[in-house]
């Protein structure tokens, strides 16, 4: 599929931002780091659906050490006033106790979702939990946690493609596009 010079997704115009080639290069690098860091640890990758499906497929193809993969979703509910929105993983099939977990995300924006998931995962007593995300918006981050494996730091732009959607559309493109400025 050719990169399109302009893309209309559900009524909004987007322009090319990061090519599939650049993404592939970063993912190869992340894969090398993961293979090195998790040697002998049999990590469990937990890609968070829906947005991470393409990233997870390409990233996990780079992994050449024994590992497991289990796709999960997040469910949000209102916590107490002090905790605000709480996110929880659903669809977990494995026992997480003592496991080395890698959460695979498409994009960390405010970080509220991941921060809440990290707090919830502590209850399962994993050996370690690290995050692999393709994109981070550092200016939007409101929570303080370490992001161990990150593809690209991007400004506060809204992006689609490579698994990321707008109104459910746009996930299918292999390149990433950002919202066109007026
Ligand atoms: P956070 O809790 O970090 O603010 O939210 C992260 C989630 O917001 C991502 O998993 C994604 O679903 C959505 N999101 C944040 N920024 C973008 C963006 O630029 N494009 C798209 N398509 N989704 C985004």
C-alpha cells in the first residue's frame, strides 16, 4: 500500500507523519533490546487491544527467545473520588505471579491508563512489569513512571494508522498520519 499524500478518516484530514520504514527500523531496535534484556526470563507479552495489534505483531516477530503472548483489553470504571478513573486488564489467561511482564501499548498520552494498570498488576505479584510503547507524548504525560521501551517521542499531535484509529477508522494503514493543521 502506497503512502497517501492526504488521508480522510471519518471526515478529518490527515497527512503523512511517520513511514512504515521508520517504524520497522525502530521496532527492530526495540526487539534487539528485549532479546538481550529478557534472555532466560521467559517474558509474558501483554499487548493491549485494540490499538497495539499491529505494533505487537511486528515487535513479537523480532523476539527470538522463549516467550508467551496474551492479548488483553482494558476496562475503565470510576473509582473513588481520590483515585478517579481506574483501568483494569480483562481477558487475562495466565497466572502472573512471578512472571516477567511486558505491557505492549500503541501510545502513551497522559499515562493515566498505564499508571492505573501498573497499580492493579501489583496485586498479581509479578516478578517485574515493564512497558513497551510505540509512541509517547511527553508533553501530555501526567503520571510519573518509567517507560522502558519506546519507539518515538512525538509532540501533542493526534495520529492515526498502524493500528491507531479515529472513530474506529484508520487502523489499517501501515504508515502513521497526523491531523492536518488548518
Ligand atoms: P492515556 O491514558 O495515556 O491518556 O491514553 C492512551 C490511549 O489514548 C491510547 O491507548 C489511545 O487509545 C488513545 N490515544 C492517545 N493519543 C492518541 C492519538 O494521537 N491517536 C489515537 N488514535 N489514539 C490516541
